[in-house]
């Protein structure tokens, strides 16, 4: 039985997660469809049966406690959803939006197929203007093969345990409707140019012209009219965005019959040299040491979905209060509101691509830990993604992720591969990312199979003494995973068999060991060139009890004030 969290217990399952999902392009028209739906599981090619429908709480995925539907979907099965609802159709256009459905789905409105989607982690939309009525029946057919297909699955596996988690399936983020006019903005892409004190705004849509207004929260700092699809605005008396001062500008775009609100921050991410010539991560042209946590984004009662917006904010504020200025979102993508909260609270984000492909435990974990690492990731079948179709799907899901999160202010680096999981042609993939987004850094291969690409020498070290060394490619040196210390807090754990890299029986011993680890592995290495560190991890997850938070988020296992003081020391030690 999954653990209850305080946030899960307070969640109104008839109206969960009601907040507006897409903060980079907000409108007044918004109808949330979260709540009680119906579901049933059939054979893969079978149709649903009329009297077999059961209740499920959307957007909590099948297999989670808050969904009320504990089943695990198998590769030879289909998951069907049904929602009956009333709606006042717009005289213009109505869009049906899904924030995420795992892994493949086909959507039907009033018996008519309106579209399909592949990939379990990114949002998608359909224009349902011609099919929506006053009384509606929405149906969604999902399939999810977990780790048995070409699609990304992150840390979910059918044979779970240890560092692999119970698989979930189906709708796992908000479902919502929105009305737009005939001359609507369909997409916005905002690119700050910090050095020039300008911002570039690119729009897609059916409008002829658009009025642009940029505000600083007190007054308008820029007004203009765009007749094309690209616009450049000067930002006078520019107010930079930093973790200590996460200042955001508002943007309003008004077309002939559409108004959207967005936001941006003026910041720049780069590699630069400190006063002693060491290559450092730089924010706004100044070296900044980032001290972060590995964030896998799983909760005890709702899986990959936060039980509420309040739960998201609570966790992020606690992390910030402990002095961490960065999170590495690990082989998973969150809902767009999570990135919005990082933007406004001032937490840097390194974003992993969701992992996939087959997994060879010895080749991809044991041998690299002992120092034996693959020297070539091109067509390396043992890395799990040599198949041409699997590579094609990887690029499809990667492009969707890049496009979805482009406007995030806090997202400073992309990480296409972790520890060789499904890794292939990392140099080529790195350049593919760079061609789309030259404003961020790239951790090409976090952990083991470094092909020399990207902006980081990215080290994972859980078991051995660490001494930072200058990278031969003159890249930024980071310890992108370390720690993983485990302590089981009785009554607050889901573990059936405790998993971790070093185990403790006393909370005090854990806290002392964590402080000592930072003293020896991190503080001593900053002057040697270490520019960032990422401790494993934010929270316990099933058998993994190496989190700072327990799985139910009720207990923080380390001394928060001591951790704050340690992080302050790390960030101050970076050479100016």
C-alpha cells in the first residue's frame, strides 16, 4: 500500500490540480477537465465493454493510489478513458489540451477520432471546434509498454525494484479546454539577449499583427507593434534574473481577437574563466557554483504527478531554504507549472532527456563504476539503442522536449544521455540540440560514456575518493551525481528491500556523514576546478531510501540549517 502524503490527503479528487497549466502562454478562457473519469482495461485490439467502466481520478496515472485504480497496464493491453461533460462551445475555436499521456494515445470526441500522440512526457493539443457540443463524450485509448518498447520510460520498469520504479500508465497530467479567436497566437518563443539588453520574441499563429507590451511589475518598459513573426525589444535599465533575485518581466501580446500573457527573465548561461583561468559555469558572465539535488520527481501516493500545486511549491521552497540553488530533473519531464515555480523562486534546472532503450546492468553500471567504460557510442548495441526506429523515436521525443521547455527561464542545461542508458551518437545528438538552442549549455553524457562533446566533464562518483582534474577538452568540471546515502525512516518508507550506496541506521550518523562528504568531496575540490555538484537525491522512492525527504515528504532527514550553512560556503568559495 502506497504511503499517504499530507498533500495527497488534502487533495479534492473531484477537482484536483485546477491551476492554469501553461504559464508561458496564458489566456482567460480555461476549462479544467481533471476529476472523476471512467476507465477500463481491454485486450490490445478489443473495444471497451459498456458495463465494464470503473472510476478513476484524472490526472493521476493508472497504478497510483490517488487514481483509485491500482492496476498495472501490460504491453498486450489497452487502457480506455471516458469523460462525459457539458460545455458552451466557442463561436471560434476550441482546443483540447493534454499535458502528458503515457505512452501512446488516440483521442475521440463524440465518437469521432480527432488525433493521436506518441511519447509519454510532453503536452499536445487538438482543435475540436467541429466536434465539440453542449453535451460531450470524450474517450482516450492508451497503450504503454513501459521498458519493452522504443519509447522513453525514464525509471519505470515492469520488473521493478532497487533503482527502478513501479510503472504507471495513461493520463498523468492535466486535461483542459481553451477557446481562441480566429486570429490567435498558437505558439511563443522568447529568447533573452543579456549582453545586448534585448529580448527576441517569435510567434506562430493566424494573426496579421500583434501589439507587444513588456512590463516590470510596476510599469510598461516597452511597447511596440509586430506585423511579421519575429520581434526584438530593447530592455532599458535591465534587471537580471539570478537565483538570489529571480526577477521576471511580463509580456502581453494582443492580436485582432486574442490576448495572451507570458513572461521572461534576462539571464545568460555560459562557460567562462575565473580570475585564475579555471573554466567555470557562468550566470550573466559571472562564475557561479551550483549546488543541487538529483530530482526524479516521484511521489508516494501519486507517482510521477504531484498531488497538488501546493505540494510542488512546498518541496521547491524547502530545497531553496536549505541553500540549494539548482535541481537536475532526472530522466523525466515535469508539468510546465513546475518549471514556472523554479523560474519565479530562483532555482536553476538541468534537464535530462527521458531515458529509454534496453539496459545492461554489468555494462552500463558495474563495469563503468570500476573504471571500464565504452570508448565508442556509435551503433553500440550494448548501450541499448542501436535500432534505427528507436533512434528515430528518440529524436522525436527530444525535439518535443526542447520545444516544450524552451521558454523556461531557470533551465540552464540539457542532458541528452545519463550513464549510457540508450546512448548513441552523443556528439551528433549534442550538435542537434545546439542547433536548436544555442542559449543553453549541454551535458552531453552524464556519468560514464563521455565522448568529449558538450560543455561539461560530468562525473558520477558514489564509492571512491574524488579529486577534481582539469578537463582535457577545457570543459566545465562538475560532479553530476554523488552521495546516495540511505537511511530508512520507519513508518515513512515504501521500501521492501532497502537500496542505496551507503546505509545508515541512525539519523544523526547520516547527517554527520553528509556534512563530512561535502567537506571532503566538494569544498576541497572547488579551488581545484570543480564548478558544481549534484547530491543524490531529493526524496526516497520505493526501495530507494537515499533521499533528503522521506517518500511522503513528511520528514527531512538532515539538519536543514547545517545544510544551508554548507551550501553558503560552497557558493562563496567560487573564485571571482
